[in-house]
């Protein structure tokens, strides 16, 4: 490194690590986010926090984050020469859909964020392939701009030396894993998470269940003015299914005046076109997780699908009317808004997964196996995490 480059690095401490995350890791986190996210902190931004996963009975999804968090923390401490000094303040999946942007700011630009010292942003999908727009810019220093590519990570000091912005998303959905680091142990995220995990996983009604439970409906409601106004917006769980070509059929009595939270918690069946899969999901999050698991693992699942029994029936006129009524409640009769927000970009990988009901049924069983294994593992790890008040990788004996 030349003297000029070294001086520039001191003035604007930042670095980029290409391909730190594997594509498999990126795809797994994408699955978790798209099947669990809530509305975020600004228009057309969506977030999945570790505390939210715990609260919705999906605490097992924390496990894929653990080795990635450790890898990022080690790299950051090594680069900034602050080994054993840092705590993770926040871990979250953040996505930006069409219309989202952010102007110049630093990550400690509010008084209550002064404990934040470093930031790391991991890109989970790629500019030009999965989304357009969304370039990351630093106000001063080099590199001045970053083109997000899946697996790449940018780390920087969260202060006025690294003021940055993000261009507006024009197509698709830009996915990131964001971590904030602090030297202040009172803001250690792990202590809070371990406490929440202890309360939740040891609860007698939750201990053996791996089925997700929707949170309050306003956490999933995106409105055009970013207010929780059920008259002007749509439910993002419904919307993520809808843009993939699915509707939901609720056999229990419900009407257009039904409470949205009640609808989210009702058992349902998946519908595509004029066909209904006669297999019940416990709630909309359950269906959403299975569908996005199919999007993630579909091409592999289809190799074993010949011996799977499916029962697909044609919709009756009465069923079609009930589906339209539910859609009207969850989209405020304006699915064009939902489609504009979640409109994706065509990619060869997505086009390679050919939809069929047999694949969805295979995904149900494979998803259950996946989450059951994670659930067992997190129960084994919890005693170690509670002992140290820290979430970390543990080598368990066979």
C-alpha cells in the first residue's frame, strides 16, 4: 500500500471483501427473509431481525446466521485492529424493493446511536441480475461507489468519515445482511437474544413446535404513506405469495370485514389459477415458508417427486368468491400496488424451477425435515449460550 493509499485509508477507514459469503449461504438467508420479513423503517424497505424470528416461533432460523456473524466479526476486528473489543449490537436482514432509497447519512447520525462504532453490509444478491438501482456510494474517499454482488461484504467505521447513500431501486429487490458493532457491552445483542430464547424455547407450549406464528398484522402491512392504515396498502405475506402466482383459500367462515390478524392465523390451502392443493397449512407464514423453501430448493426436490401423492382439485364458484373476498381484505382490492413493489427481474435460475404441485408437496416434507433438524440443534446449543450469554458456534459431540 502506497503512502497516499495509507493516508486515504486513515481518513476513510473501509474495506471490501469479495465472496466472503457463499452463494448457498446467500440463498438460505434469502429464503429466511422472504418467508419471515416485516415492514421496515422506511418506505418499501423490509426487515427480519433475530428477535422477530424468536417472537414468531422461528428461532431455529438463527442458526444459519451464527457462523457468518463470527466470520464477519473476526475479519472486522482484524482489519481495524480491535481484537476482543467488539460486541454485535444488531443483526438483521434488510431488503429494498422498487422505490426505496436513502440519502447521505452516517450510521451514528442520531444521538442514541453514538455507541455504534462499525458497520458491515453483506450483499445477498446481485446488481443487474436480481435488481437494478441500489448502488452504494461513499461521500468521500475510495472506493466511491460499490456495485452490490452476492457474497461481497463492505465494512466501515460508523461515523462521519464514512457518510454514504443508496440509489433508488428501480426493479427487483436488493437483499442485504447488516451487522452493527459496538465497544459498549451494555448494547450487546447476544445477551438480549439469549434471554428471549430462554423464555421462548422453554415455554411448555412452544418447546416442541416448529410451526411459525404470525406477529401482529400491522407488522406485515405496507401502506403507501408508511402508516399502519389498513385502508391504504397490502399485507406483505399475501403479496409475496401473490407475485409468485399463488392465492390462499380459507375454508373457515370469514368475510371482508374480518380482522386481518385473524385471517393471517387461520388454516388455509394454496391455490394457483383454478386449482387448489388439498393440503392444509396452519397459517399464512407456514404456507409462505414452504413456498419460498420450494423457490430455494425446488430444482433439487424435483428429482424425487415421482412417488409423492398430491390431491389437486378444481375450484368451485363458491371457493373462487371466497378467495376474491380474502384478496380484497389483504390487498385493499389493489394488487397492482403489491405487484409494483415486489416485481422481480427474470433470471435463469428462477426460470429453471418449473412449478408443479408435486414439487410443493415435496417441499412441505423437506421443509419440515430442515426446520426440525435446526430446532433440535438450537435446543442442544441453548445451555451453552445461556452459560456464556453469547450466541456462538459449539462443537457438539456425536
